């Protein structure tokens, strides 16, 4: 099966009047891939965040940890994910 047929079958694009356009699902997938790419770009900042959460001996106050997330992570979606994880 040709690639274009597979993409249409996966409902990532629609063909209308001979022209292809992105579906809502494709927009969501594309946005999610962008978020993953941004996360990989700041891999070491995320690893630092993990280390701070895992090291109970440092006992960093939640407000200080949130400040570190706010100042080190620029992407709003990633920041929101990390802040939510602080409250767990």
C-alpha cells in the first residue's frame, strides 16, 4: 500500500476535491510530537528535576522546586506537566 494511502487510512489526512488536508487527529499527533521534541531538547533539565524529586535528603520546599521549574523550563505545556507532578 502506498504511503499516501496509509496516511489517509490512518485518518491523518483527508482528500477533498483532489486536495489533501490535515485532519484534527493529525493536528493533535503533530502537536504531541512537537511536545516530545521539546522535552528531548531539555532532557538534562528534566533529569535534574527527577533528581530533585528523588533525593529526599535534600528536602527542597515545594515552592522552591516550583520556582526552579518556572525559571528553567520555557515551554508552557511541559512546565504545566512538571508542576502537576510536584503535587503528587
